[in-house]
C-alpha cells in the first residue's frame, strides 16, 4: 500500500469515527434545562403514560419520589433515561424510568430547530394530601445544575 492510499484510508476511518461520534458529542453538549423551564423548549404530547409496575417491592407503598434525567432528542423522544435519585430508597426506580421513557415531546414554538436538551423529571409516588408535605417530598428529588436555560 503506497503512502497516498494509506493516508486516504486513515482519513476515511477518521471521518467515519467522527460521524459516529457526532450525535454523542451533541448530546453531551446539549443545554441543561430544569423541569420548570422545559416548556420553553419542548411540550409534552402525552395525555397518559403507561408504566411497568412490579407486583411487589421494597417501600412501594411509602410516600416518595424518583428523579430521572434524560435527553429530549431532536425527534422529541427521551434518550439516555437514567434514575438519578430515589427518596426514600425503594424499588420504584424502574417504574419511574419506564414512565419517563414513554414520554413524547413536540417542539415549543420558538424551538424551530428541534434543539435537544438535557432535563429531568420528578416522578412522585403515594404523596400525602397535605401540600407542604407533598412539596417537601418533591423538593428532596430536585437535581442541581439544570438551570442553564
């Protein structure tokens, strides 16, 4: 193989690697938007969401919440759905992950470029009727760093 062919082959491999890495790079550089600001970028289209709920598990009947982070891709579908916080510890993490994974979004009016954003959603479980107690439980699942909108 001559030098010219070798260089072309290396350039081709590099180009293919860069093309495959571009979506991952875009995801990691996506804007971080908190749940309070997400409607400025994406509007949830679901009117109901199905969840995979186990028959039994640890602390399934206790009041609590699960914070789930994800990327809303340019197609409005959650990607990289990750459980980040469970309060109190329970087996509701898989339920929350399945809920968020079934969300679907449409772009907000000014998001004409369908900009992907990183965000999170707090899935509450078994919340008490008292508003202050509810808020205290939900506040326990807030994640830092999602206010760069």
